[in-house]
C-alpha cells in the first residue's frame, strides 16, 4: 500500500473533507451512500480537492454514487435468480410501505385505467387492465428488502417484464426505463434488470387482484432490487437513453439500488 506524506495545507483539506462529509452523511438521504458508496476512510484519499462547502460535497457524493452505479451494473448477473420461498414462509400481513401514510394511498379507477407507453418503443398504444390481465402470467414468492433494514416475503403474480417489452417492440439496447406513478412517485431502472427473468409487471398479490396498499393497478416487482426501486401505482413507462433519475435517487439514494 502506497502512503502519501501530506503537508499542512493538505492535512487541513483532509480535515475539511471529513468534517463536511460527516455532516452530509448524517442526513437520512445520504445514509445509503455510507453503506453502499463510500467510507470516511476513502474520503481521506480525496485530499487536494479543496472540498469545503456543502455544494461541493454533494457533487462529490453524486459522482461517487454514479461510479457505484457503474460497478453494480458491471457486477449484476442478468441470469442469476433471487431466492424463492414457499407459501408457508410468507410474511403475514405483508407490511405497507411508502413515503406517505396508508390513509393517502391513491384511489385509482381500474375501469378506465390505461398504461401509457413512451419513448423508444415501436408500439406506443396504451394498455387497459383487461388487456394486461389476458397476457401470459407467472408467479413468484420472493423477499422484498427495504433500505430501512427490514424485509418481508410476498407472493406476486403478473407479466414477465421481458415478455412485455418484446411485445411492444421496445429498444432492448436502450439504457433506461422510467416509471411514473399515480402517487407522484417515479423511479427508473437499467435495461439488464428490466430483462431479468424475475422482473415482473405485477397485477396480483397472493392470488387476488393487487390491493391498493400494495400498488393497484400495477407495480413493478424486482427481487434483485431494493424496495424503493419497485414502483407502485404505475401509470406510464418510458424507454430512453436519457438518465431519468427518481424520487429518492434525486435526493441522494443510490440509483442502481441492487439488493
């Protein structure tokens, strides 16, 4: 291991970096970075960058997070399956989780619902719930892992997302898919995860129509991603090469969000 001898100025820079970084990492929206993107020991290597203000620390953290996204994407195995479970192992009741209380779950009318299709797609016609329920379905009993530290096992049914993307003529070489939701949430995923065999447009929970508290009329279920990457109440999706960000990602959470 090569060590650098730091002069007085560099030592002051290092102390400023660590002080500002500790303050930033104490914020709830930065805690995921501490776990998945960087360590304070690593920050000490950034001496000489003269990072002494909050905006500079934010930019530094964002750059490190984007680098972390690239590493996670490179390590992601599109054929490796997440563990599956039996019905006896399901968490009952499956917990509700959102950035709002359960009393604020959106009331979406399924009778006139249409999934809007945008971006790099050959067939942009919207899809009704009736049409979606008639498509080939599969089922999975997988673990939902929340960034807050808890997990739960649920039974989800719906359309293999890779099948749906091929049906609508999506450009499978595109980088991102962005999801807009009826609760003003949005997030985006990489194409490799979109094509993973367990990624699912979820329409049912435990054999019944997806309840509102779990994302009616439709959510995206990805056992290879942390919970905040699994959008609920989806109303539109866009295939794009432009980085779309996301509700939590724009506040500092890691974009790739692998579990």
